[in-house]
C-alpha cells in the first residue's frame, strides 16, 4: 500500500495498491522524454525532402504518409505527456489544417532546451515565464514580418498551395493541383468569408493524379435508382429532399386488422394512392431531378420513372447540404411544402462511370457556393495521400486569406524571429534571459531539420542563414533544399500563411509550458493493464515510509 507517512508507527494510507507515481525531476524527465520521442517520430517528415512513414494497424491496414497529424492519429500512443503532443497536432490541424509537423517538432525542441535549463538548477516556473515572454515577442515579430495577400493575388495563392503540397505524393502534379485548389477557393469565397466545408473532396481509384479535376457543382457517389430513369438531364430543375418517399410504419403498438381479401386489396390500393400522390407532388412542381436523403419506395420510383425524372436516394446529409448550396435548391423536409420556387438549377445532371462505379455529376450551377474536387490516382494509397495534400492546400489558402498575410518559408521566418527574440533577451539580466534565449534556439530546429532531411550539414546551413539575416533588409532569406543555397524565398515562391506559423508557435509553447509545470504523475491502479510509461519511468511512491 502507498502511504504518506508514519504517524506513531501507524502508516497512513492515501493511494490504493497498484498505484504508480513519479515526481520531481523523474516526472519531468519522463514527460520530456516522451514528448521528445513524439517530436523525433515526425521530424524526418519535415520539408520537401522529408521521408514518409508506413503505419500498419492491428488489422493490417496500411497508411503511407508524411502528414504529421495523420501519423500521430494512426500511432497508438499511451503515455499521457505524449498524448498532449498529439493534442498539439490535432489543434493545429483543426484550426489551420497545415503545419502540424512544425508545431510538434517545435514543442519537442522547446522541451529539449528546457531540460538543459533544468539541469542547471533553473526552476520550471522561471523557464515557463521566460517561454511566455519569448512567445509574445515571437508572435509580434511574425506579425511585423508578414506581407499582405488577398484573393486577387492568384500567383501568390498558387505558391501557397504548391508549398503546402511539396514533399507529398502529389508533388509531381502540384502545379495542376494548385490551380484546382485556388479555383475551388475563389468559387466558394464570399468576400473575406471562406467556408471550406463548401469544398467537397471526392476520390476514386483509377487514372493518374493529373486526371484530378474541379467540378463546379457536386459529385454524388450514388447511382440512378431505376433503370427506366434518364441517365442524363440538361437544364435540370432539382428537388432536394431530406424526408423519405415511403409510407411510414406505425410507431405505436396499433395494429391494422384485415379479415378478407377485399380489405387487403383496398389497403394495398390506398398505399399505392398515397405513394402516387407523393410522386405527383414532385411532378407538379416541375422537377426533373430528385435527390433524396432517405429511402424511396419501389412504387414511387415507378411513377417517377414514368415521368422521366432522374432520382438518387440515400444521399449523405453532407452531400444534401452541398447540393442545396450549389444549386440554390431549398432542402424540403415535408413534401407538402414543395413549391416551384424551391427547385434548384444546374446545366447538367449526369450519371457517369468512374473507375467502375456509377457517380452522379451535378455541373454548371448558376452560382456555385459548393464545388467538388474529384481526385484520381493509380492506387488507394496514392489517392489518400493526394487527398491529404489537397486538404493541406485548401486549408492553407483559407488560412492565408483569413488573416490576409503570408510569410516566407524555407526556415527564413524562424531564423528571423529567433534573431528578434535574442535581441529581446538582452533586455533581461536574470535567469529569464536563459529561457528566452532557449526559446530562440528552439525556433531554429525548423531550418535545422530542413537541412538534415535534405542531407546537408545543418551547422553550416544555420551559420549561413544567420549571417544573411544579420543584414537588416533580408528577413525573407531561407534555405533552398534543392540547391543548398540561401535564397530569397519570395522569389522562389516558397511562402506560407502567417496563421499557420502563429498557431504553431502558440500551440507548441503552451504545450511545453504545461508539460514543464508537471512535477508529479499519479497513475491510478486497479486497471487491467499497467499505465504506459517509459522504462524505469514510473516507480512506486518513492521516499520514506512508502511501503
């Protein structure tokens, strides 16, 4: 039993048997070691020359990617401090959609630098205070360096998309895919408001990555429900239903009693009449295409087929919403409310075969507030990675336009911000100065990792970058990983949204501060399996009178 102390020879029990506890420097070292392990796992994926990871789950399914958020999501992580690092990636992915690897690697490096300060007997609260002040200065420096961008700057937007895709499987077709991403963003943008939910990404195996295209409308992974229905409708007048075209079953215990063949016949005829009235309501509205979120009875299908109406059923709710936005159709919850003015419009609705499956294309909408990117590729793994690259590009563009600012890539921004933070550190004399300088050094892990992943000498490249940035007019100079030279990143077109860098610095710093402030880890006992801790990481209570 774990005890707090001996009082008159009598132990005081405070924790149940089987409880694991680690405290003080042991707890800090274990947490830092776990966080660093997570950062090291994704560090080799950073940049255009980053490598991929193959992740195999317990079912044998394989994911091949260099996307930080995907790697950490697929890994089965148990250590509590490591899980906090995963949260950094999830937050980065949710808020801006890209820069997950940067955020995690930066958090890991901050903790590595903090460990060196802890070894010098500097208290964790002093370190976290220094980190907080350095973070504020870093965010100010980022804002100061950033350049403005808006939706009319198509060339810059294309560069943002290409930078987001560089290093992924989509890189060889990045120019074409970047044009698609920019086109999608421009079509769904309403002023400064960009809802990326209006950009649907659909993927189908077959063809090559270059066959990926933007559809001004919606692609539905469904087929026409009845063989007698048309497969192609031009000048489509579209009804979008969220209710079923079926007769509802009784929800109570009520029963229908039928005691003769005549009554059975009347019952069936009445059902038929109800379904015909439903079909007639659609026909009377002038609709020639119907998308239904729920089921459609065979009888209703028959009447709609006779009227030469194209119908798809059991369409996903997200697709129903997209259809409403793209075609301008009102989503009908009750068929009795259907009116002619509720119909949407598209130049063409057509069923086509894609990679052996039937899909319905809704194209040529009047004012498409929703578009679809149809991704093609040779294998499932390729199109999955292209999908992730496209999501990074689309979210990156949305993030850039949200704040309307961009910064240079290639490690340029980190070197410049580190320089500013070092200058700021000079205004302090106490131990905080060491923590602020440690924060500046940690920022340089990004250009260092870019150099290492490209097979270059990181010390030489960091020295060259620092020398260039000491010239006051060169904040945009970063590392060209293809030539090894220090180049103007704006001229090379290597640019990133400011929002990605701001969020990465904030998330990484806050996670590092939280982990540093933990000096006691108590893992509850009594569970079927022991808590996951690094070897030798969690001992018993430790100290006097524990057992």
